[in-house]
């Protein structure tokens, strides 16, 4: 448990708004003519053009070398497994061990961007409804919780199909002429009920793509132009109490540029977006914002993929991370229930509802991005005491913007979310500390006790890392009701 030392400091909203006319503008107003992306309550901002297309369908009748033109760019998917004739058929599958499944013949295919523009893509394994109808097997389908898949070739990459979020296998970006190849293996897991054997599974590959277009003037350009970039690694043993500006580090996609300390020029607002709620300090009665006021955001960082990560400059309300604490899976942003079905955490349900209720008019400007709910285990004593990766990094003052691999069926790296939470690592990069309080950096002052996406550990109950009312990073029970921002 981290110690808390300092009391709150309530920064005047009027002081912030007075800076709007200064040379280094505090607010950057994003009009609808700018194409952007939203991150966390935390959200993510990106300049993009284009629409989603199902560029390739893989089913029992799939042919090789399928090419689909999508506007001014093109996706080519080539099947290099002639012995499969473009199919994976689990209609007569028999149970296999993981070792047998990993060593089975893969379905090999390659995605190539043969167009003239860079694209982002999302690869999905969806149900092939046409084949299911043609086969007349809708009453004899195999549930995804009995099917295992592997795309990495090693044991740690083996998962149940039921754990996929929105059936997403992978996502990424491809520049003109770039390719990515895949080896996909599917098999019926070992030790299934007898009635499962003989059932059917018909799937199809779908690739949804978006053309990436960088305009002459973008928000990313403005951020880099308005700030002097530092490539120095900060001293994380010290909280950032002064304006340290824009710094560079690296995430899973490349260089990332983040704001640190008492910065005042990282505000953003969406044209016409208002706060739907009033946020009041329950102890002092201070009103942080009122319903109907312009909703403000702070730029956390430019991600390695060119998107911009934002966090709300205030709270949308309160929520537990999860209402149940008595199992390790409840540190997961999603987790499996006893039947093997994916369940959303309490806070994910709250965030998704808020997004659907308030961001409809802006959704076409927002692209899905990555969020790290790091469930990699650093310590496990075998007696029920577990420490997760983020907790170890924060305690040892070594934060990271890269998301470690995990084989757990809860949490991990989410690659296709439009809204999520900030991580404890990002709080430390922004200027927060686990060793001392900080009342002088840009995340302080608005609903300070807020939850992060970073699990802490398990020791009889599940804990996550929070930014506390005493302005430091600490752990708390997942069931504790904290601010959501």
C-alpha cells in the first residue's frame, strides 16, 4: 500500500480559461471538419479518412488470391495453403490436445496493401452465416468456447475463440506495398462433452480497413509545432511539479510523445460537446464542472500509431472497477464467466454506455485504438498472492508504455476500443508518483480519486492502481467506487 501525504489543491477553472487568449493557447478547438479519434475518458484522436469495408470473406468456398479494391487503395489476401483449398472445416473435427493443435497444418494467408495509400486494418473471424444457412446447420453449431486457436505458433498464443473481443484476431497498419502473413490453426479442445463432437463451425475472415490520410495541418502537427521536444528520460523518482513539456518515449507502435508536469497548453474541446453531468466534491461542495458547460479534455500523448490519447478534464461519474473482488479475474477489463463467456467489467459497462449516450455525433471521427490492462504476473507465491506487471513497474519507478504479453483469459491488450481508462504507467509519465504526492501537474485537481486500467495484485481480493485523493498512485480494492475520467 502506497502512503498518502498531501491534501487536495483545488485549481480555479477561471484561471485556466483566462489563458485562452495567450500566445500558447490553452484550448485547441476541434471543429467537425477535422477528423479525429477519441481515447479514454480516456480516448484516442487520429486524423483519418475512409470507411470500413469487408475486404475479404473466407469460407468453405474461398478462392485463393482474392483482391478487393476499396476506393483509392487495395487489399490483397493470398492463400498459400493449397492443400486446404481455402477452407478450415471443423464439421468433422475431433478433440485435440494443445500440443497436437499447435502442430497441426495451419491455414496460411497474407494481407498485402497493394494500393497507393497507407491503411489501418482489423482482421476478424466471424460466423459465416451464408454457409450456415446453406448447410442448414444452425441448430447444430459448435460453441466458440470449445474451439481453440493459435496464430503465434507457440503455446502462449493459444486461446479460446470465445475470448476474442468482437471476434478480432489482429489489427495494425500497412504502408503501400507492405504485407503481413499469418498462420492460423483452429481445433476442437481436448475433453469436451460428447454431444459437441460432430457439430459444425463455419467461419469467415473479414478485413475491415480504413485509409490513413495525413493532411497538411493536423492536431499532431500543431502539437509538435507548439512544443519543444525533449528526448531526455525523466527522473521518475521525482514527481513532475514544473512544466516539463513534450517528451519522447516508445510504445508498441514506435515513438510516442507525451506531456509531463504542469503543462497548460494541452487542452482540447470538441465543437459542441457539453458535460452531461455536474461534478461536485462531496467533502467541500466545490463544483468542478456543471452540466451544459463545454467538456474539456487534456492531451496525454501522441501514440506510436499517430493517434492522440485524451483524458477527460473531469469526471463523468463514479464506478467500481468490478463489483466482485474474490477472484483474480476481476482485475480484468473483461473476463470469462463460469460458462466461458466474455463478460465486461463494471467500469467498462459504464464507459461504453457513456460513449453511446454522448459521442454519437462524433463517432465517425473516432477510431479504435489500443488499451493495456496489463495482467502479466511478476510474482506468484502459489498461495494466492499475486503481483502484476504495472504494480512492479510503478513501485520500482520504471513505467512503460509498452504492453507485456499475457496468456491470461482476463485483461491483456485490447486493440480495438474507442474508449477506456488511462494506465498507471501513463499517470507516472504525466508526472504522478507512487513515492510522493503531486498537486502541480495537469492530471491533478479534477476528481482526484480516479481509477486506472492497471491491475495491482491479488491477496484475498483483487486490487487495481488508482490516483488517490492524496495525489499519489496507490492500490485499492476493485469494488471501491472511484471517479471515472
